[in-house]
C-alpha cells in the first residue's frame, strides 16, 4: 500500500514512517518542515508544502491508498488552530474523498476534557471545554467530527485514534524535563499518589495504523490506544534511578496538591475496542515496556539510553 503521512516529518511521523517502510509499504511524507533522519532506513519520499496548497496536495495524493493525518501545530491560539490546523485538515479530507481507501486521523485523549472514569472508553462523553488546554482539545474534537462528516456524507472511510502520550527512543514533555532537572539538583520530586496516565509506544501506534488501514470494521470508528499505564510516582522513581539522584520521592493526596493540574490527573485508557476490531495488543510485554520507557527517559535526560537501561 502507498501511505501519505501529513505531518510525517515530526517526531511521531518519522517513527511511523520508518515502521511502515520496514513493513514493506511505500510512504510519502507531506510536511512544512524538512525531513530530519534519525536512524533506521533512509528517508521516504518527502514533499515540502502547506496542506492548503490544493494543487500540490492533489499531486501528492496521486496513487495514494491510505492517508494518515498527524499534522498539528500544537499552538494555543484560536487563529492558528481554527484557520491553519483545521484548514489544512479540511483540505486533506476534501482531496482524499473519493480518491483514497482510508483516512486515519491522530487525535488526543484531551477531547474527553477530564478523565471521566476508569478506564476511559470511547463511549465516555467528550467535554473539550473542560480540558486544561480547551482550544487545543476543541480543535482536535472538531477535526474528529469533520472525519465523521466526510465518512457519512462523502463516503471517505475515516478512522480516529486517540492517545494520551506517545514515546519512542526518547520522550518529550515539559513536566518530565522539569522532573529530570529537579532530580539532577537532588531536589524532592513531588507527585500525587495514584495520578498518572496511559502511554503508547510509537511502534504500537504505527502497528495500529497498519492494522486499521486493512480492517474494514474500523471505518467510521474511534479508538483509544495505549501500551502501559504508569503513575507519576513510578516515573519519578525511575528518573531518580537513571540520574543517580539523592532526591526524595514525596507523594501527596490529590486534595492537598498545589502543583500543576496535569500531574493531578489519572488517565487510564482502555484499548479493548481496538483489540476487538483489529487484534491490537502492545508489541512488548509489561516488563519490556517499562524498560523501553526507562530508555526513553534516559534519552530525554540526554544520556546514552542503551548504556543506562538494559
């Protein structure tokens, strides 16, 4: 199959591109940003451009079977989100309708607004205005709804995948970097007892994309995805070990917490629906997943991951 990955030059996109290439498919990356090779196979075909350039996009889609939209600015202003991000998403939907076999959109658990229960399933209500970043959540939710409109109204088989936090050889995130910096200064690492979230490996995300592209049952569907749940206490303990820190791990109750609200949430996602419709399951067992996460943290800390965590 021939895949077009919009936003494929980003960190997630590069990893997904390599995974799809390694599994024998053709990949075209469409992105404003240049391709920065990070190991593995050589770069796929790369087209630099804006999704709202209709002529360039139509040319890029020639012969494409599967469209994957990973493109998003992660801006926090309404103009960029609703003019640029959603404008590009609409252009991609318009160009793909009647031309491609499947459209897969990478969304976010943030569309639920706040963790509505445990585990979080696709049947839970979406309350994007209650999210910590409501503009981001609302924009992503609008993009999901557009996928459904084009699926039902224009016959474009569209699939939406929601996840909380993805990691590969490394992992980003201000809160993780802040924890690592505090551990390096031997300062206490403060967390809320039980708070945490469901992480997904980039390999698992890419594997689901491949499976969904070939599974008729996923057309029109929404799927949560995850690989393992970790608490912030577990993450902090891993950081202390990686850094060789003398930091104390301090746990408090959610009611007494005065730190960032993000660290006081518990996002345990269910991926049972993805398993039922595609046979999805994490590629690694729990112990290997935890070691992979520790290696990603080591990469975030600027250490040679394979030399630190085996």
